C-alpha cells in the first residue's frame, strides 16, 4: 500500500519517485519479508509447538529421520504471511497479474493448511485424500489459466509456446494453452511438495528457481530489454518481480530455521503455495519450458516417484531404494547435508543454463 499512498507525493518530494521503480520496490520487498521471518519466526515456531503440530516420520524412511519426529510443521504460514505483508507494503495493486497470483497463493496455502491441520491436529495420517487435493489444485490452476487467457489486455502471446535458446514462438496452441498451463501449475505444485523431504532442500531450491524467474519477469516486463533480447514483452510481468523478491526474502529467512537440523518444517501449507507460485509465474511470463530447465531438481524428484510407481506396478520391482530421489541417495550412504548441498549445486547449474538461453539466436 506504500506504493499507492506515497507515489502521488512525488510531485512534492522528488526522492519519492524511487517508488515507481521495480528494482527499488523489489529490493525492499525482499528485505522486509526477510526481516519479518527472522523477527517473528521463533514466535510462530513456539506457537506451532504449543499446538503440538509435530511431524510424524515414516518408519520406512532413513533411520536418521526418526529423530525429527515432533518437529513443528505448518511453518509455511511464516513464509506466506511474510510475503503477503511485504507485498501489501511494496506491491502495485492495480496490476492484475499480482492480484491473480496473491489469490492463487492464498488458495493453495489454504488447501495445504487444511491438509496439515487434518494430519497434525485431527491426527489423521492420510490428510485430505490425494484425489480431492488434486481436484482442488486443478480447479485453482484452471481459474488462474482462464483469467490469464480470457483477459489478456495487450498480451497477445498468451497462447504461444516458446522454447529456450529460440527467440521466437514455435507454436500457437490457442485455447489448448489453458490446459497446458494447468498441467504446468499442478505439476510444479506437486513437484515442490515431493521435494520437501530433507532439511532445507525444497526451500533452497525454491530460492534458486525464484531468483531465475524473478530475473526473467523483470526482463519480460521491460520493453527495451525485451526487444533487445527478442523475448515476449509483457508489461504486467514486471510487477511479479516484486512478489518474487518478497518470496525470496521470506524463503531465505525460513532457511535460517529450516536448515539442518530443522526447527520447523513448511508442511503442505508452504510447499503447495510455493510450488504454485513458481508454476503460475512461469505461465504468466511465457517461460513454461524454461521452468522445466531451471526447476530441474523438482522435475527429477517428481520423475523418480513416477518411475518408481510405474516400475513397481508393471514389473513388481523398484528402480530406486526409495522415492523421491533424495531418499535413494540417503539410503545409498550419503549424509543428508551432502544430498541437500549437491541438489542445490545442481539447481544453480541448471539456473545458469536456463539464463544462458537469452540472446542466443
């Protein structure tokens, strides 16, 4: 709201013109979210512990995980709360992309919160059934895709599909783009959820992907840079940089508490919302395939689960010692911290690869 209250005063105090710049508001959105998490993180964690929202650990997993039993979960409320408070200060609420993203974030966080509540408070291990959870994810993703598609403003590239390293659309799929967008959003949402199995793994990977998408959102929203790089220019995409900056700041703060040994887990409240944000931003800025590269860690984790399930059903044999893939490495003798750091390094390499696709052809 600071943007709307302060920017009109720029005629009287020239330095307030800074508020019109995406870079200025993004920087302070990140700092604000980071400080909010660091200041209030311990308070929320104590509250979650008082509610006895402890994580139950599967006995089939690595033995080292049993000591994590009872660690407070549902810590995603810290991240989402900090992001929303920060964006309420630094965001431009006339931007429809920002409003859509906020609505979807709240919806997915609410779905995750309901699942965590059923598991932790009602002590029903199954939580919300997989089918019901998937149904709500699809409905949320469909609503987002339709809002982006049917009200494109001057966003003519909405149904185009772009490939990294190719600076022109390869295909216009028309209304089928809506279903394509739903698949991207739902897949990313669940991939992040599957990756959230080791201390710091999911949140660290989200930071890497968030930085990559933040850079692309800024470039896509800047007319001159977009023209120079020959990427689609989407004016409303620039404001997404502010949201992603807040997300990165909040995630860095959460990593302070979630790094090994974690004092809190994000739970589905965080993982579903964060995965959704990544997928939604990617479809808004036409970087769906780009996300497949920079989010390679999430892709590999999700594929490992799919391969494991299909192999067991068809052959009665498992490909991995345990899925998702990070548990396979643990059971192969890798310490948890080494698995996490190596996954982060892979994520950084893939992010560099994805960003290197700019201005190639």
